[in-house]
């Protein structure tokens, strides 16, 4: 009897596993993309950050500026993603087993996890931006 039950739910379990793997891959790609974008932005704005630091801005202010830039971009992406996911929820409803397509845990939990990962991904370039030496940054080309 257990074998029959296992065979009947095998396809559903495979679909769930595949969706989990693809979701985790998408989350990893989003984190790497946010890190790359913020790191590139910090690299391009090295002179500006150096001038800010030379004029008296504190390292905490620079760090917060870079982190808020990353969080702002992430929130824009989350809003667009939630709107898109509401649009395709009925399409993927046939793949879901035991979960409603409008599951509030997913629609709240996933954006919160993405924002936490984005904050961590923005933290590393922000930390590097706060350590920029103003003299070196002003000579930077």
C-alpha cells in the first residue's frame, strides 16, 4: 500500500523538488545580481564617495547610502515580482499540491527573505565604500 501511495505522489514530489531548486537558484542569481550591481555602482561612484568623505561625511552615512540604494532597487523588483506572480498564479496552480495559488505565506515570506538577502548583498560593497580613502578616491580615474 505504501508503494502505491509513493508512486501516486512521485510526480507531485518531483515537481515540488524542481520548483524548489529553481526558486533557490533564482534567489541565488538575484543576490549575485544585486551584489554585482551595487559593487559596480560603488566602483563608478568612487570619486563622489571620496569627495563626500573629504567634505566630512561619516563612514556610517556613506554605508547607509549604499545599503539604501540596494534596498530601494530590491523593493522595486519585489513590487514588480509580486504583481507578476499574482498574474501567473492561476497558470501555476496546476503544479501546486496542497497549497493555494494565493498563499499568503509565500507572498509575504519570499519577499522578506529576498530583502534580507539583498541587504546582505548590499552590505559588502557598502562596507568597502565606507573604507574609501578620500585622497586615493580623488586621484582615481
